[in-house]
C-alpha cells in the first residue's frame, strides 16, 4: 500500500476529456467565458489533445472510485483555491 501511494501522481474519474473541453469547463466555472474566449492555434509537436487520469491502481488496490464528476470536482477545487489564497 505505501508503495502504491508513493507512485500516484494525480487522480481523476477515468474518463477521457479534451484539453479544449477542460479549458472551457474551467473558464465557465470561473464565470470568465467572455473575458477569456478560447482561441485556437496550429497544433505543435507534442501537444496533448486528450487527457485521462487513470484510477486503475487505486480501484484494484482498495476499491477506490471517484465521488464527483469532473465539473463538480473542478468546482470544489476552484472554490477551495479561492477560499485559501
């Protein structure tokens, strides 16, 4: 278990999300969609188009599963960050 915990870098919900969708979700939660419109540039070598945080290790080891969907998790994280500046 200690070895497992030391190897975990981040958690998620195991679902794919595009960088575009993630960006739009964060901007929407912050209420800044008009102030920070999403603009598109030509992709660069190595750019990441999608992300997925794997929950496989924790699910197998201790039966862990996410308590929140992505939007709710981001809302709670942003709220915590704003309250703890």
